């Protein structure tokens, strides 16, 4: 298909008839990469129905659209829609998004963090790696906290780190996740390499975990773990989270 075919299909995205728009989306997905620049223009400049149709086409095209969409994140007017399409593309966009975050202005870093949250589980491992970077670790922690349950096992593993900042950011993310993280953290108290980090995280979670800690004490048979749980409860009650 040539340039005129692309132009006709893109023009059809503005049609009031939904079936015509859907067929245009199908055609543009088939065309693929050559349609990307025109679709991004519609995404930026058009009324809602056409923009949503362009987003669907770009999402269907997938990987070839990633770099052009990343470039548009600099545009305040276009970034929200472009980020939505990147989230739709999902896992293939994760590494390019993280690379784009590096060196970007704060507004762009924030929208990238939110996009990674929306992608979810496929973004967890790269975000865990990003915790090691002092410039971007806070963004990584916030994204991991918003991803929630799928991020818990990887976050708990980071509690083995000797880096206090990594520990602090992991604890922040787990505290954001809240109740679903409590049982895995209690289990982590049985691992000597995780014990300190898990205890500190539970302390930082505060009053919300007291009931779970007391319940765990009733059934826990490991004396060392019991001692740690009692220490955590005491610290929370004293309001001296460390």
C-alpha cells in the first residue's frame, strides 16, 4: 500500500460511522510502520473519536511505533495520549521507556513512571534494576508500589541488599502495597538474609500491621522470629520507626 492508501485510511478515522473507523484501524495496522507518523499527528491534533482510533491503530502496530511515541512525550499536549498507547503496547515498551526516563525532565519522568505502572508485571524486573540508580530509584519505587502484588516477591528479594537506599526505597514500595505484602514479609523473617530488611519494612508500615503481627506470634514456633516480631511490635508502639 502506498502513501495515498495511508492518507485515505487516516482520513477514515474521522468518520462518524464506527464501522468505517474500525475498518480503517484494521487497514492501518496492516500497513504498519509507514502509517505511524500520520497516526501520531491524528493522535495529537484531532477530536476524541479520531484520536482514540489512532491510538488503537498505533497500539496494534506495536513495536515500530515505540520510538516515535517516546519522542512525543516531550510535547505537553501529546504526552498523555502517547503514554496511553505505550502502556497498550506493553512489555516491548518497557526498556525504551526506562532509557527515555534517564536524562528527561521531571514531567516526562513522572509520566514514564505512570506508564510503567500501567504496564504492570512485565516492568517489575527492569524497575527493580533501576532501584540501584540513585537518580531514578524513587521513581522506580513509586512505580513498583503502584504495580502492587506482582512486584512483592522481587521487592522482598531486594531486602537482601547492602545498599541502605535500595532497602529504603524497597520498603517504601512494599508499604505502598500494604496488606498483601504483610504475609510475605512475615515469611521473610525466617530468612537470616532478609530478616533485617523485612523487620524494618514492617516497622515502617506502622499500626496497620499490628494485628497481623500479634496473630503471627500466636502460631510462630521459631524463637528468633518471635523475638524479631516482638521487637517490631515494640518499635511500632513506640512510634520509633527506623
